[in-house]
């Protein structure tokens, strides 16, 4: 990170021109009738800019243009190597503009700028480049041993891919969708969250600069009920991919049924169990990671370790350690490189999190750290919170708060831990801390989750899929498997 002082980032803030339009057909575009909505920074409540509020008509035009670009073959019928080269140039340009991109992420959703630069953009750049490098290394199938026929099984692009992405990782989670869909030959219409569209709009501009043909990547801005609904119900959309809340995910399935029955791929919420056994190989690391797992991104993470399952024999030790970790966080201006705990993404979300803490205080659980009142400073800040004495069926253990609130649940043995962990409608992330290899294997197999981390948390790379089960959704992002939802198989049988 080249900029190491708050003053440096404030100067960059003054020099950067914020995106002001949607990205349509390779250029900035306004909404029908010039409709806009304000974009407010969680850093201090400042109105950053006003962005287009796309109508159903705007969305239909963006989708039609994306379909025309697909049908023209300007992207879908060029060689995989050419597509890959464009993606690699795109990754290089984002790398060159990394400071600017980190600034936009920090301004729009309050992520500490050091985290935006070091974590979110590292993943963004790496994943785009990974798919670019994969482009010409994918193979179709031809079953062998057919004396009188030649059989081909090919994977072909779907057409127009609609992607709706959330505000908590505006670039990372958009990148979970865009490069995989693009390298497969599709065109993409992306609707970022209304709270955090700036970084995605700038990235789309850089994609055009990298050589992505006009219309291949469209970015529409606006609200979920209007802009998102129009995108989800458009009959010209071949497939829809979504990351966000469970309630919205369910609604998108209805929209599919009401339109052209398009496939809908969902990555939804989570209530991840983080299970610490007494024989964790490094108890200090397990404890600090448990603190990180709920504090990272201010707890606004679908895989956050919001259920901390601790063996009774180490309960007090773990709680004391996590309390110490969370108490030492530097809460402050997200543009300060020393800040490691920023605000929540909006006033509304802050108030929702504080309401959940208030509800928790009315139960038999004990609030041992934190408050149900906002911090007395500009912006949407809250203190991290710890509840102990939480029972498996309590709202604190069942409801996804999506904030820095961890519920500690004590368990007696391995079976007890697994029963508590699986007592959830969600099935996204999970973690097990133990030095017993057999226990690690047993527990991992029995956990009803799409992701299991052993003696670590939130680890992985571009080569492995990311996705869940139950109300956490279906269909993995990342890896070669991430291409499957953006292609369809075709069998060609040739008589010889």
C-alpha cells in the first residue's frame, strides 16, 4: 500500500472524481428522465454523490444491448485465449488503480482502507487474473470407444447473465460472478447494491479500457424492488446469480417462476459455528482467530464466526481472550490506515444490529462486552458485542445479525458440539479447532455446511469453490466449478 497516512488518503479523496452514471454500452449513462438517488458514506454520513435510479425501462434496454452484444459474437465467438487476455489486462488495470479502488470501497461502505487494499482488492485482482489464465485450458468431452459414432459434449455460454451483488464486499463478491461468466463467453448485466456501486462502476470502466467490447459488461444502479426486480424478471436474461439476504433470494426464485424460469444461483446468509475443542493445537491462535472472525469487516460477512462453540473446560479462557482481542481493536475513520474496525454500512443497518443486541439483553444470555447504543461519533459505528450463556435455540444463535455480535455456546462433547452446530437453517461456513486428526475428519464430515475450516477460519484460494447449503443457498462461486452455472451442456452425436 503506497499511501500510509490519513492525510494521503484525504488528498486522494479530493483528487478523485466519483462515478456519476451507470455503465452502459461502454460509457456512462443516466437513468430514464434523469432519476437519481443519493449515495451516503457510512464514514461520516456525507452524501458522496447522486447516482442513476434505473427504471424497468432502463434495465430492459441494458439487457437488450447485452443480448445484442452476445448475438453479434464480438465476445461469445472469439477464442478463449483472446477473452483471457482481456481479463488479464483488466486485472492489471485494477492493480494500477488499486489506491483509487480502495478509496472508493472505503468511502461507499466504510471498510477500513487498509483492508480494502490488502484483502478485498487482492482477491479481486487475483480472481480475475486466475480466470483469465484459465481461459484456454478448459476441455470439452468426447466419449471414447464409439466405432460407429462420434459423441461430443460441449459447454456453451448461456447468453445474458444477470448478477445482483451485496454491499459488504462490493468488489470481491462481484468478482465471484463477473470473470467466470465472461470467460465462458457470456455477457453480463450487473446490479451492485445501492449502498456500494462506486467501485464496481469504476471497475467496469477499466474493463472497457482493457478491451472488453461495448455491451458485454453493463452495470445498472438503483433499488432492489425496482431495478433488481426488473432484472430478475427480464425474459432476455438466461441465468441469474445472486449474493445477499435469504429473503431476497427466495423472492428471486418467485421472479424466475413468473418470467422465463431462468436458473437462479443463490449465495445467501450464514450463522457459522466456530468450534473450539480443548486440544486445539494453538489455543492462543484459536482465540485470536475467533475474535477476528466476528470483527473482520465489522461482522458484515455471511461466513462470520457468529456462533462460538466452546468446550466447557475452556469456556472462561476463550471468552476472556476474545474479549481482550475485541477490546483492543482500533475503531476509527476507515480512511486512516491504522483503523482495523470501521462503521457499519448504513444508518439503517446499524440500527438493526443495535436492536438485535437490545433483544439479546432481554434473554437469559449475558452481554459481557458491547452496548445497544451507537458510539458517540460521526458515522454508523457500534462496539463489538459478546453474549455468553446463549442457548442453541435462542434468537442470538439462530438469527443472522450480520454485525459484530458473537454468541458463545458451551458444549460437553463432540456429539453435543455437532448437534448445536447443525441446529441452524443455514449451512455456509464452519470451523473446527482440534489437534486430533480423526476428530477433525469426523466432525468435518458431520457438519452440515458447504465450507469447513480446520484449525483456521475463512481460508481458501481461487481453486476451491465457495458456497453453502440449506438457506445459505446453492451453486458455488470461484474455481473451475464456478463456471458450471454460466454454461449449458450440449450433446452432439455424429453417425459415422
